[in-house]
C-alpha cells in the first residue's frame, strides 16, 4: 500500500499489550525520517485490562489535527479494541488484526501475532513488536531501519535484541 | 430625619458598647432604623477607638457618619481627629479631664458641653467604668435622639448580669446632667 | 420548636450574627468552620445556637475540611453551611467544584476582606466577585447572592438555602467585612411566616436510581440522601445519570456539564434579583452591589437634588448574570457608572452586557474604606463638566 | 549555592545531556526541558494526571544538573516550597492540573502579593472537580485570571504545540523573572500527552533572564518599592544579610506590614497592576495568520489554535477570506489588538475546548463592533479541522446571503 | 520607655526596631519565647545573617517575624513549614527556623508538620502552644484542653487535644522537647539544642494567652496562668511511671527524643552526587 | 468459622453493572475489599445504614463497586467529608476506604485530626507504598531506597509508619496486616466495625504494576516472599533491638482502647448547652 501525503494510523488493544509503546516507536521512526508526526493515546484509568489506543498522524505536510479523524490503517490486537474503534476506519482503509483474538466483520488482513510472539519469539510480551513489524511491512509508512533505530532508543535496556527479533519476525510475516 | 452620632475615645472606655446600646435603643425600642459601625485600628487593644451610629425614620442608605450631628469625644486623640468632622451647629460632648488641649476657635461652630464624666461616674457609682453609660444618658437626655425608656431597656439588654443597678444609676445621673444642660444650668 | 434568639421580632445585631440566625431559621442543622477574620462571628454564633436546636457545629482542622464536612452532611440529609473569608475561600475552591459537580446543596458565606493574600484582614472589599464565579477549575455554574444591609444578609441567607435546595447547587453568599461587622435593625420573622424549600427527594426507587438524571424535565434531579436504602454512589468524576463514573466518554461529560450549567442559566428569571431606584427617567445610571450600593444610593439622591437625572441599579444576585437587563438599560441611558470596592470586576460583566449601547465607566476603590457618596458624586459631576 | 542555570558549568552539562538536535517527545516533557533550559533548578510537586510526566522528567533530569526535585505532601505544600526556594534565588517551578490548581490558589495569591517569581504549569483537564482525569480541556482560562481572592494581576501564557511548549516555558520564566510575578502556563492534557518532533537548541542559543537584584544595601531596603521607576523592585534574596521581611499581609515599601492604612494598600495593589499594564507590550504576544484581507476572523488559543489554523488554510483554499489570531499570552488578554482587527472583519469565531470563556473576553472588547460566535467542545476530544471548517463555511454562507439581501 | 528598653535590654540588637512595639497583648507569653530565642541565638553565637525565620498566620507567627532582625518570611496560614522546606533546600548552610502557633502549625498545618518530621529536614520549629486561636478572637484549637471554654466551644470543649510533641516524635523527628514559658532556662537550653541538631527539631513552648484563653477559663492574669503551668507540669522521667488517668490534664515537660537520623537535604545532596557520578557528569569528565 | 464463597459475597454486595473493577491483576485491593465485606456480612450489618467514603486513587474507587451509599470525594479529604456524614446522621455507620497517598500524604492532617477527635469511623487503609493510579510516583510510605517514577534513583526520604502515628494521635483501635493475613485481617475489621470512635486497619497490599515492577517484585509470589521478610509480628518485635527492626514493618494489633467517641461527646455537649441556657435541668 503506497501512501501519498498523510497517513492516519490507529493501534487498538487492551492495557498491557504494549500498544502505546508500539505507537511511540512508530512515531519516533517517522521523526527519525524527518516526517511530520504526532502521536497521542487514550486509555482507561486502570493500568491493566482497560482499553488502550495509540493514534498517529504521519505526514509530509504540517499536521493540524490532533486526533485521528478517519483512520487509514487500523491495527486491532483485541476484540474490545476493535469494537470500540472500527467505526473510525475510513472506507477502504486497511484493517490489520490478530487473527486469533479478533473476529472482524469487514475485510481484513493479519496474523496470529500473540501466538507468533509466544512461539516464534519466545516472549508473549513482544506481541506489540510483532504486530508493528507486520504493519510497517504492509504500509511502508516508514523504513524498517528507522523503526529498528527507534526500538533501540525506546525499549528497556537489555531487551533490545528480543524486541528487534520480534519486529523482524512480524515484518517478515507482513511481506509474505 | 437622619441623625449621625460619633463616639470617639480609647480602648477600655466602653465606646463600642455605648454605640451598640444607642443603636439598639433606636432599632428595637423606637422602631427606627439604625446602623452601628466601628473602626478597626492598629491598636484595638488600648489604642484609639471610634464608633458611629446613624439613626433614621427611613431606610438608611450610606451607613456611616458623613457630618455627625452629635459627637462624644472622650480622648485628646479623638478630639483632635474628629472635632472638625462635626456638622456646623452640631452638639459636641467633651470629657473634660481627658482633653486638656482644646481648640476654642473651632469649637465656636458647635454647641460644646465639657463635663468630667469619668470623675462623675466614679463619684456616683464608685466605678469609673460606668462612665460610658453616664455619658450616654447625658447624650440622650440632651438630644432626645431616643427616649429615656428606650435607652434604659437597651442598657439592661446589653450589660452583664448583676451590674444592672450600677449602670442604671449611672444612666440616671446622665439624665440629670442632661436635664441641667437643657435648662442651661451647666 | 424553641429558638435561642427572638423570632417574630426586631433585634439589633451584626451582619454575621444575622446570617447565623437566618441559617438556623432556614433549617440549617450542620455547620463546619474554621476561624478567620471577619467571618468568625458567624461561627461563634453557630457554636452557641446549634447544640440548642439539636444541630451540629464543628470546628475542622482547616477550610478544606470545613467545606468537605458540609458536603458530607448535605448528603446525609442536613441543610448545611460554612463561612469564611478570602484566604479560606481560596482554599475551598477545589471542594466547591466537587459540590457543583455532585450537585450538593449548601451555602458558603464569604465575608470579603481586602486582598490578595492575607491583605488587610479586618477591612472590607469586594475583590472576590470574579473568584466566586470562576474560582474553581473547569466549566461550571453556581449562584452568587450579595447583601447590602444586615436585614438583607438575613433575608438572603434564607433565600440562599432555598435556592440551594431548589436547584441542588452550592450558593455563595458574598458579603463583606463592613456588612458583617455592622449592627443594624433586623426583623426576624417567625418560622411560620417563612416559606422554606427542601430539596426534592426521589418519589420512588426508580427515581432514586438516577440521582444525576433529568427525570422530571426540569434539569434538577431529586436527591437520594444517604441512609434511606437507595445505595447511591456520588463521585466528582464525570458520571452518568446513575452516578457511575464515566471518565472517557465525551458525550456523557458534555451532557452532564451542560445540564449543570443550564440548570442555572435556564432558571435565571427565577434566581436573578435586583433593585431599581429612580431608573425610569434616568440619564445616568450607577450599577453597584453590596455595601457600596448604599453609598451609590445616597449619591443618586444628592444628584437628583441637583437636578441631575441619576438612577441606581443595585444587584442582589451576581451570578447568574442578567446581561440582557444591562443591555436594556444601556439602550436608554447616556452613561453607566459601575461603583465597586475593587479595581474592576463587575465592570467587565456590565461592559459586556451594555454591548456598546452606552459607555461604561468604573469608579473603583480599594484599601478597606467604602466609597463616600461625595467621591461618587464628584466623579460623575467632573465628567458632566468636562464630558 | 544557588544555581542560576546560565553558568558555564551548567551550559556544559546541558550540552552534554541534551545535545542539539531533533527529539520526539510529549508536550509535558517539552515543558520540563524548557524549564531546564530556562535555568529552573528547583521543582516541588505532587502527582496528578495529566501533569505527572513533568514531575517525572524533572525528578529524572534535575539531579543530573545539580538541581533539586522534591515531592511534597500536597499541592499546597508544593507551591509553598517553590515560593520559599524562589526567595533563596532559585528559578522554581511546580506543575499540576485542575484539582491541584484549585488547591494552590491561596498560595498563588501570596506569590503575586509578595512579587515572587515562579512558574506554575496547569495542565488543564476536563472538569469541574475530578471530572475526566485523562482528558484535556481549556476550562481553566477564567480561573487562571480570577482564581485567588482579592484584586490581583497575573500573567498566563498558553502554547499551541509540543515544540511551542518548550519555548513558551522559557518565555514564562523570562517574564516571571523580569517582572517579579508568578507566570502561569496554561497547558492541557492533549498537547501534554501528544508526542511530536521538537528541535532542542544549543543552550547558548537560549536567552535567559534573571531577576534584578539590589545593587546596594540602600536598594535592598525597599524590596517592594519602585526604586527604579519601572515599578519593578529589585529582589533582595535571603541569605545575603539584607534582613528582608516578606509578608502576604498588606505591606509598605520596606516590607513591613501595615494593614490599617488604606493608602498603603491602594499604593501597593495599584503598583502591582500598573507594573503589568506599563509593560504590557513586552508581555503580550500573539500570532496572526492571513489577517490582511480577512472577513472572518478566528480567535483561538492553546490546543485549539492548531486545528483552527488547519481550518483557515482549508477555508482559504475554498476561497473564503478567513484569518486567525492566536493569543500566546492569554492574560493580560490582547483584546486591544483584536479590537483593531475587528474593524475590518464581519464576524469573529472563537473555537475553544470549554463552554465559552475566551469568547467572553473577546466580546468584552469587540461586542459593539462585530458579532462573535463560539465553537465549543467539551469532553476531552480536541476540535478537528473539519468541525471548525464547517463553522467557517456556514458563516461565510450566511454572510453571503446577508450581503445579497 | 521604649528607649530605655533599647539601651538596657541586651537582646535588643536582635530586634527590628522599626517594627516595634510588638502587637502582642500585655501578659502574652510570646515575648518570653522571643526572649528565649534571642538568648539561644546569642549564646550559640549564631550570626543573624545565617538565619532565616519563617512563620505562618496568627499571634505567635509575629513573635519573630517581623520582630527578629533576620531574613523573615511571613507566609500563609498553616504553610510555614512547607515554605521553609523550599528555603532550606535552597540554603542548606543556613539555619532555618519556624516560629509559629499551635493552630497554625498543628491545626491547619498539621500535615506539613508531620511530613517535615518524617523527612527529618534540618529545620528548627518553635511551636508556641497557647491552646487557642488568639488573633481571631479565641476559637477552640486542636490543642485546647478537654473541657475548656472558647468562643466556638461555649459549653466546654468536647474534643481531645493533640499531643503535638508525641505525634511529631512518632512521625520521625530528630529532636523533640516540650517546656512552658514558666521554664525559661530549660526552654533556652532546648532551643539551643534544637538549633544544633542536624535534622528536624521541635520545641513545643506552652505559652499563656490571658486575654483569649485565660479570661474564659478562670485565669485572667498571666501570673495565674504561669502558676497553672507550674502546678501542672510533670517532668518526663516522672510521667513515665504515671497512669493515663494520673496524667489527665498534665503537661509533660522535658526532652522527648534526641536521636541521630538521616537528614533530608543531606540525603538529597548525596543523591545528586551519586547521580552525577553515575552519569559521569563531574568536572573531570569535561568533554 | 464457615466461610461463604466469594461468589456469594460478590452477589450480595457488589454492583454488577460496575464490574469488572479497574484493579490490575495481582492488586491487593480486591482481597481487602472481600475481607471488609465478609466482616460486614458476619456482623450482619444493615446494608442500608452503612456509608462508604473515599478520596482519590485506586483504593478510593472501591465505594463505586459496593452496593451501599457511597461518597467518592476529592483527594485526601475523605475523612473530612465523613465527619459531616457521621455528625449529621450518627445512625449511619461510616467506612472510609483509603490508600496511603490519599490518607497519609495529602490527607495526613485530616487523618490525625479525625483521630484526635475520635470520630466514629472505621478506616480501611490500603498501603501499597506508591501512587498507583497516576503511574507509580514515590509516596510518603515508600520504603527508603525503593523506586518510583518520581524517585528514579530510589527514594531518599524516610517513610511514615501510619499505624504508629495513629496510635500517637489517639485512635481507639489500630491494627496492621499484610493482605496475606486474611483471617487476622477479617477479625480486625470486625473488631474495628464494632467499636465506637476511630478505628483503623492498615493492609500492606501489593501493587505489582506501578510499584512491584520497578522494584523487582513483579509477581504475587515474589511479593508474598517480600512481605514475609518485611513484616514482623508485634509480639516478636517487642523482643527485637531497634537495629534488628530497621527496615522492618511490624504487624499485629497496636492498640485497643475505649476512649469516648466524638458522637457521644457531642450528645453530652448538646445537653450541656441546654443546661447552660436553662432550657433543661
């Protein structure tokens, strides 16, 4: 999927899936490339288990909106997240889901990110990186290398390698 | 009818209490309107003390004394500060022993009564503290601003239990003096 | 019922004392406070009266605690009040917002003194007007009354309780050190003569389920007080009609806050109160409130004597503000003067209300002494001479 | 030792810790970094959403710069500690949100009255009361003006983006130090939690202002006197042997209290007001976009200014003559400039995230000139370009009809 | 009279003359406390330039601020210790002293008091406890004895007084002592020790307010009140062997605690050193 | 003792439309809530006459979940609100459910003064050593050296001992347990609820997300072990030296006494007033 000037991306899941960190890394990657980007989030007051949404607007032009008005891309990692955000996906937008955790009622693409994280990466917590890799591969919104740089900057010290691994596995999955 | 009364002295002379009694007599026992206000100064304890009462038969707008019709001045400081505010032809009551330096030129504009109230209070009741009530009696009798009956009731409302006799004695002494003043016998 | 002060009779008392007595007559049975000049006399009177009428008067550890206790007591079913002055009023701002958000009826008396900060504790001012309206954070509305005489302090305290109960809202009685400390003739009606309003209670279990819902179409929900088996949940978080916290749904927030604001705005006609003096043919109008309205009244009388067609609009309610009333007046007068004991607060609202229809000029004063009529007259005459 | 932030050692640390370049960070963090670059070396705070990130950044970074972060027992204590530290010579700051801001009002009044420089950041959230803690709003505009009791002046500024937050925080410190007055930064939870790129400058590129100190013992005797004729007294810091007395009661030029003399109060409070009035042009700041031929003028501030600008640009593309005015200093409100602009426009639209606050301020200045309408939204979701554009378009439509009549 | 005081009274050099006479009522214990404080400063040889005195609101807040000739910060009600915290962190080498009343420090300001004690910040607090809100006209305080009459407990106080010294001890202060204005010399000694201790130090000085408290509680004159202090004071050593019943209405005097504990500003500064080291920010690492 | 199943307790006392709770997995608040409800159930308290009050924070969300009258107030002020409720209607039993930041940081003054007055109230205090809801900032209870987001290099302040403070301020009943001491916990709450005057039961409660995660105490088993190491029963503590007790938290019953409560004192006060006025003999 090519993109022209502005892309609005929404990542949705529940607290604890690392959705917001994935959003931050994607935003950072865009910033590294010198693109305009704003990243916001919305979450329940609980730290775990509530809804969790990360929004990004990435653009070659200056950005004036502060929220995703119509998402070009929606990544849903949980049914709860999907239900509360599906209306925001624009007509013909790209829907990416964790195919084992979300049952969408419209056209979609995706993979069992959580299972991949568990089985192939060896750490369920890296589901966010797997999904991010997949999204980047599908959208080409930023370069793979920029995301890898952002991952090195943003994840806790000592976990860089496993997160990079997860991202790359997801990216591979996305290019299939 | 709007009458303004200013009472000035120092802390401990009962300035505020006498203004409250006067206001109360008018409001509660004469069915008049009255406002009582007092100034808070830096030396509220032992320093200067000033109170004002405005009495009227109609709703009182401005609540403070603009040009007092009657002034009761009980200290040198009060005398110097407030005498010039009194309305031309107004009545000024002066505590003789406490105000040694007087402005005779200025006093010509007013009817001035100079009386040693503190000494008289001590003589008649044995307690100089009753000076404020005595002075009040004098003011009321002299000006008729409220009735004797009203002020007597208001005094009884306002003083500590057990001191009724003394205070009434002081009040009556004030009336007597006022009577004399009216007759020009002072 | 026995009262510890004369009722159906005239008395000669301070404004602070009048507020305390009126509160007792209005049915206030809970008072919490903290000492502060010049509001302490209200508290002291409450301390004497409350235990005698089987009410509670308690001194809290600070002003924050005082208004908190008052809100708690209101939910326990009691008509409640606290009183303070500038610094304490500032401290109460957070919990005042809580009372607005939870629609808790209460009366908060601010006996204004000269600020900012500790300022001049014993001297009067009218500097907290805008704070009373805007002091707490977020969009909100409430009711602000202001008395000019001790009798008005008495009457408006009763009115404050009635409005608080009727509209389930905090009501601020914005008085000042001058009215608070002056003594005046006051008529305290016998309780039988009084029309007292008590909050609407839920008529049935179904109504009690919606403590924050507009179930009667009048924007004021019945209040299910504690201890009646309603199991009401009250929160300062954004909540739905049942009172359940809903902190992320913007529609629910919008609906709640709009109702709270409209509840006051739409009932403006019922709440707003003012006195017009010599306004019919006035060419010059003074708009004023509280203690200095009395100076302004005197000034108008003097100006009339001099043949100047002056009039006075004395505002008794400062919020909700009747902008349209000001505009109507502005349309037919030559000039409006705003007389207030601050550096310009009511002035801003009058200016907005006047809508450019008449020039508005401020006659301010600060420092603790009220305007003398002369000061007002001279300023106006000066303008007439030069303008 | 007081750390002013502009010593060579501090410049060295800043360069080392935050090399010049592009960063991707939240508005809250940008405020914290702005404070660090402005020379703020004392922070006292208390946790509250959505301002906690400022405290967390300060807690992490200040010790590296030999500055002090302390967490107090509540917001009242936080601003109190900040005032205390300011009198020892530190540039000091605290940050909070609605409920905490309400709690700080009394001591904010104290700081205003004692002319204590400090920066207070209110990351506005949706109120009243606890409201929606994680949601942004612009509902504290009037509270910022009128929150503490009594007559008082205030300076409040509001930024429109993450990068703007960095620079406006620096400006807040400069104004505060220069005019010896607390300066409020009216941030909000949306920008506060939004991440975007920001260019961090070299510390030498940042202009830092430090309060005027007394140059002689004689000057130090009048901590509250207009000794230089500019209405701003030099500030005799504690610990220099000046024996300064500071009180929140009404005080004379020498700092001693006098709470009974009306003239003393009048003189002091009027000087505080005049101090701001006199230097208004220096304090006020605004931005103007496409106003030369504008027929419709948008006045928008803070977080709403950005979608407003987007809407103006889209409107222009559609041939609507629309312009935008963005007050960056919101108190004292630059109403005179809006009044000037209003003479050439047919309508003013005020988009903001509350039920109508800045609109009242605009109306106060221009109500007799042009109609003013609001675009208001509450509930925590920012206004969008489309929403504002819709209002511009229908207004343009209406005025076209009107002129056709 | 005033002139005579200035020439003969040794401590006059510590007073801010243009602020005199004080606003304290005749017979108030505040003067005794001021005198004790000045003597302590004098005996320790502390230069007033190394002193910052902070106070809140109330009669006792005025004892040293403005009357003591040092940097003096007169703040808002109850918040003196929070202001002082900022001052101490900014000026760790100066002596920061808070002198204020019971209502101010333990009523509205109770939270700042216990938290400062917990932090053990190096501030000396002289808490003048006169059992009442004197300045506002004699309202009940959290220290008012059970059963005492005040303007807001006209039928006798129903609340129990807060044991300030004990509460501050359990909150973690380094030094806590309690004396009355009857025990002038002990008071001076305790203030000296409090000023010398590194950490949070509280000296609770029970003091007489004949005008607002004594008058309503059958002790119109200062001497009656001082006699009451004398009669009711129990030394700590003796109090330890007394039952709660026996101690009812007594004033326990003495040093409650004097211990070494980590101090706040020291901990804060050593943290900064550690961080600086950890990140290699020291001078020797200059790029 | 027959223990009802937690389903029975839940069905009887919780507001179903409010579930699930916002509490994170591994959080101790749910357990303490259950103990409190069991105590209420065992005592057979009338659900209509109990009011729950709270401030702000995770623990303060509890009154929303229980089917009682509940007042969720402003930060730190719960006990001041409660004073109004109790004094205006003494027939109500008032429970304050509070966190450590709420009760002992911002609300510390209301705490010590409510205790001093001996206000009739039972405080259930969840001490999780942190500000959980705002993301794990350091609290006045955080043990020295442990981390919070605003103490990224480890807290350098001395922590409060809340229970000890409550005893010094004059409470009628004070006990402290860890959430793992469930029987002692329930019994203490029952005792507290039956007493007049101020009663406080403090629970050391895990916050694995905001506190544990930063301090290598991520899982419940790790926390249990830590609490076991941290806590010393009061009987044992009496025999230990201050050196040995350094860094430990004492658990057990600290005080159990019957000083007259505020409600009682105020009733007597009203009588006294009427007597003074000669309204009553």
